C-alpha cells in the first residue's frame, strides 16, 4: 500500500536546492540567535499556515505563474512557508521586536492577500461556491471546542497543552469535517492512502447509504488528535519551548489541509 499522498513529489532540483538552502540558513540563524518561543509565538504562525494552504490551492488550480509553481506543490509548499515565516521571525528577533503580534501581522497580511485573491478569481470566473465550505467551517467551530472539552474531561492532564492543544484539536476537526463534506457531498476524492483506507472501511458498513463514509474519518481523526495532545501535554509542561514547537507542528498538519479544503471547495465551483 502506498504511504505518501497522491501528488507528492519533490520540486525540480534548482528549486529544491533553493528551498534546502533557505531552510538551512533560516534554521541556523534561529538556532544561533535563539529567539523566545512561547505559546503566543506559535499561535502567531497560524496565518502563515493559512498562507501555505492558499498557495497550494493556487497550485492545484494552476493559478500560479510557471516560475513560482514548483514552490507550492506537495511537499515544497511546507518548506516555502517555513522559510518565509522563519526568515520573518529571525528578522524580528535581530531587530529586537519579536513579539507574537509582530510575527502574526505579516502572516495575516499575506494570508488575507492570498485568500482574497483566490476568492476574487472564483467570483470573477463564476465558480465561487461558498455554501458547503461555510457549513463545514461552522460545524468545525462547533465540534472542535466540544471535542477539546471532551478530551480535557477524559484526560484532565491534556489541559497542560493550553491553547495549542485546543488549536490542534480544532485543526484536525477542520481537516476531518471538510474532508467528509468534500467526499460525501461534493464528490471529491481523498489523496492520502491511510485516510482512504478509513473511508473504504466506512463504505463497507451498512450505514454508508444513509450517512455516508466521512463520519468514521471524523471520529478517527478526533480520537487520534485527542490522544496525541494528551501524550504531548507532559512534554509541553516540562519542556515548554520544544513542546510548543512540536505541538504547533501537529496542529499545522491538521489546520493546513483543513483550510486548503475549504478554500479549494469554495473557489472550484462544486
């Protein structure tokens, strides 16, 4: 069985060299200067995650000029955003203005520009269809906090993960619910092999004809996300810097695909 998602491919060698050099350069700079890493700083990276989601939507819908397109595929888009956000963080630290707010502001500006442009293109092309993405977002905003309350009730130690724990649960809720809506309502497919196995298992159940197949994916994602947050809570308490970075990464792999799904569904006219 394949492990990597469909469409996973490294960019051409010149682009790969640039991305690797950027990651190494920014990484060395951050390690040497050691900017403060707080819960607020990791939360400030959320708009940068949204920017990456929008860039990948541009890649999927072929909105990007050829010279930029290799930087927005999978997995290149993760490295592209990491270099941009990391370089911004490094510059702010060197300038002694590395507050969470200052880190978030350029990310918000970039995310707003990219998301706004995508919506404009969809509107201009007559393909803007925000109804079901909006429903998926509203459901996520309801289910995500409820799931966080359930996790902290079942495992009170999970509260040590703080707002990053809640963000992680919400991000994976958004990914799960948007995926379920995309498959059960909008007719999209799933590109990740492991997720496809879960969906195929749900399709084999007698409930498939009544409530679809996405519900099992949502359930599994919430259980796994809750377990991961609970396991990492001690690490966050004992090693706040490393724990915050790790939990932020876990949140990103849920939130990023979730936002990507919503934006793709909204602008592709389905």
